């Protein structure tokens, strides 16, 4: 299991689903997704809490039918 990912047994992840992870970096702990990282947090607990929140929000957006993202 990757740090920051919330496993929900009732929801199956689709192939290619995005998952936030907490990784150690110089200066602290960063939140990473698809190779992009945040600035380091001093506290691992804070980084994990924010990663869980971001994952929960991303999962909620993915579950809404008819929702699409328009690129400009």
C-alpha cells in the first residue's frame, strides 16, 4: 500500500487511477502524484493527512457521472 492512498473496499479503482503518495525528500516529506511533488513538509503526519484529503477529493470527483474537465 502506498502512503496517502485510502483503500476503500466498496470502490474498485479503475486502471490508471491516480494515487497520491508521501515520499521522503531533502528537507522533509512531499506529496507526489505522477512524478510531480509538492514542496517538503517538515512533518510526515501533516503530509499524509493532506494526501488523504486530496485523494478523498479526487475520488469524489471521479465518482460524479457526467462531470468532465475542459482543457483550454
